[in-house]
C-alpha cells in the first residue's frame, strides 16, 4: 500500500518539529555536563592544594620550623582543614551533576575557610612608631 504524498510530508514536518528542539536540548545538556566536569576538576585540584598545605604545616611542626603558638599559622591551618572538606563536597556535587545535567543544582555554599584566611593575614593594629621631625624632613628634601 502506498501512502499519499501529503501524509509523508506531514510526517516529515512532525519529525522536524520534534528533532530541532531535541537537538538544541541535547547540545545544551552536553555543554552543561562539560561545565560541571570542569567545576569538579577545579574542586579536585583545590582539594589537593589544601591537602598539600596541611602536609607542609605538619612537616614544619615536626621540624619545629614554625612556632606552634603563632595564631596566624594556626588560623591558616584551620582554614586549610575547613577548605579540604568544602572542596570534597563541591567536587562530589559537580560529579553527580555531570551525570545528570538536566537536574538543577543549588548554588555553592560560602567558603568556610575564607574568613580565617583573611584573619591570618591581618597585621593587627598599626602603630605609628616611625616619626620624622621637621629637621629630618629638611635633611630629606630633594635639591632642585
């Protein structure tokens, strides 16, 4: 039995109507998967860096190279400990998201070690111990 040309054309149009959006959707899912894999690799790399930092802290502690009572170093070490766990969680999140790119994911939580890291870099209150007298300023004046 031969189908009329009108029916074949309608079927082709129906296939095109379905195939074009499906092609765009699959390209979007592929792009999203690649993005999630990139994010997972980033967090894996950052996890490794923080683990390395912890090894350095431990090596310095054993060698007694760093003062164990230094609050700045203690804050940096604690920040690295928090960041290892943080990056492990996000690495796993993005690996799962890459396996199911059509599922929406929640935004990332705030980095728990960031505040400690900034605190460790704070020099504390600044004092104005260096003062110049007017005589010193005259000595420092540049000749013209």
